[in-house]
């Protein structure tokens, strides 16, 4: 029983918001006990919005504003994934994002492949 209580007290519960409906419900989701982070999936969100890859579109910025505000009201963290560039990190961390997924297997592989191609083309 003691181990279970200790483990449960140290679990990080991250809920992903990847649709306009999820963003619209951010306040209700943030109010759920046990939820620690509302993480916006930037790539999936832009796909659902019909603006694939437009991570700085006004509607995406508004989604972050909405979620960050909900997190602040309920003492939770806002997180982000799917936006893997310096501009995105600076913009959204500057707005209040506290947890950042800095990449994925695809983005890391693409970056490494691009670096290798640049070296080889320079020979």
C-alpha cells in the first residue's frame, strides 16, 4: 500500500490536446484532479484545423493562449509537441509553455539525414 501511494504521488499525467474541441474544453480538462499537464500536439492540431504545419497561425496562437490560461487557473502546466524549431520553442515557452517535447523519432532522423547530406554535398 505504501509503495502504491508513493508511485501514484509521483506519476506525471499528461493529457494531449490535438483538436479544436479539446482546446475548447481546456478549462474543464485542466480542472480534472490528477491531470498535471495539458500538452498541445501542434502537428495534429494544425491538421485538425485544416492548416497543416502552420504552427504560428493566429488560430494556433489562440489555442496556446486558451490552454495556457486554463492551466494557470488550475495550477497545471501547458506543454507542447509537434513544433520542433527554435522559433516555436521561443514563442510558446515565452507565452507560458512549461513542458516541451523537443523532437520525435522522425524529426531527429530527418535532422541527422539533412546534416549528412550537407556534409556529403560539400565534398
